[in-house]
C-alpha cells in the first residue's frame, strides 16, 4: 500500500468504502490539503484530492497536482547515492572530506557517506529543525533566489560547528543530505537535479517529478503555505530550487511508482534496498526508527518530512507483505 497523508493515522480497511470514509474523516479532522492514494495488490483503491492548490485563486487540488514533497526528497537522494555506491564511485565509508576538499572545513574529517545517510554525522545544520522558532521567521542566511544549484548551497552550509562526533547519536539533519548531493554531483560530474531524474525518476517512471523553481511553477503545481488557512506562501522561506534535503515536486501516482520500482529492485539492487530500510537509530520521541533515507514504525516503512509547512507536507509509506524485505 502506498498512501500520501499528513500524519500517521490508522485507516480502516473494510473495503474501498471504508477506506474512503476513514480518509474523509482524517482529512476533515486535520484540515488536510493534498492527495491521498491507496494501492493494494497492484490496484488503486483510492485516489482523492482535498483542499486548495492556490488559495488566492481558489484552485482546488486534483489527483495529478504536483506537490513540493520537501523532505520526502531525502529518499530519492539516498537512492541516488546508493546507485553511485553500486557503481563504485562512492562507498559507505567514503569520507565527505575526500570529496569536499577544502570546502566546509567545520565538517569533521571522519564523517562518512553512511553517517550522512543515517543522520548520524553530527554536522551543524543550516536549516536546523531542532531550533524552536516561529514558522514565519526567515531562517536562511542569504536571499533564497541564490540557492538555485547545489554548489550554491555551500554559502549556507558553511560556518556551522559540529554538534557531536560522528556516529555518536541520531540527529535529523537537512545539511547531511545537501552534503550528499554535493558529493554525488562531484564524483559523477553530473548536476544533482539531473542525477536524481536519471537514476531514480526515470527507472521508476515518475514522469511528473521535477526540481521546479518556486518562482516558475507550472499550472499543476501547488503553492506551499505557512499555516493551515492563511494566504502567505512559503516562497521566501525556502530555497528557490531544492537540493538533496528537499524540494522536488511530484504527484501521488509518481510516489506509488517509486515504491513499486524500489521494492522491485529497478533502482538499486534488492540487497541494497534491504540495507537502506534496516534501522540504524531508534527515535523514541517519534515512536520510529531510521535507516538510510527511510524510517519505520511497527507497521510501515516510510519516507517522510518533519517540516511543518502545510501544502508541502508529505508522507509516503508502504505496509509490507509477508515476503517484503521491510519486515
């Protein structure tokens, strides 16, 4: 099953009507804006849109609306990096320093690809979600329009002291995944956005997945907003174009295609998939465990975001079958 929802809510699987009734109830309770899609056994049991893609013009979301999936992007970044590992261009033990050279000198020389994938690097975060601040704050240190390529993110990644030594503990870190994007770009010689499209979106058949600029959104793309009802979009609060930690736009159907391709071994080998979903850290505060670009609860494996920006919230989860490697 694949679902795109705002929060962890149990669904009642008493037939298609039961699923839809449960989703309608949850959407009403949470004032959810987005698309919910439920796949079981290869069949689409439910695909339904809620809320508005553009509040000012009262444009409703549709089942093929493209949403900025924020930190859901990290799963695609992880798959891209692991595909480079399979080709021998990177290793889990490759240090960030060996690829970054003199850039980002505050990153510990012992930080590896595996530490970054597992959120266990200890590096200081440029977009630190552990800091409690109003959602309306402008937290980026430079104008967002300057962050249009992954190399440009060096401007915001630099200057953040390490929080702890590598592999000491788990700490969710957006910077980890931008550093991974930089490393992937440099070892491959291909811009990161193209790498993701070539190595993940293409093999998965994700035709609508793109790193769009927030100031050049096409007609089917939804705006992100700062709160559940207000008119202010988040355009000036996030980079104009995403990188390894977030910012790709996609549809619910594309996310379903991604899960199918991933667990069929069409993006990376099944041995690598098992390695990625294997938990590396227990996070009791979230009742979850984290692997490499993925997380899990007692009933599902998921890619999700902790960002609190309505109309950009995303969760993609799969409830495994008995022979699934996620069990």
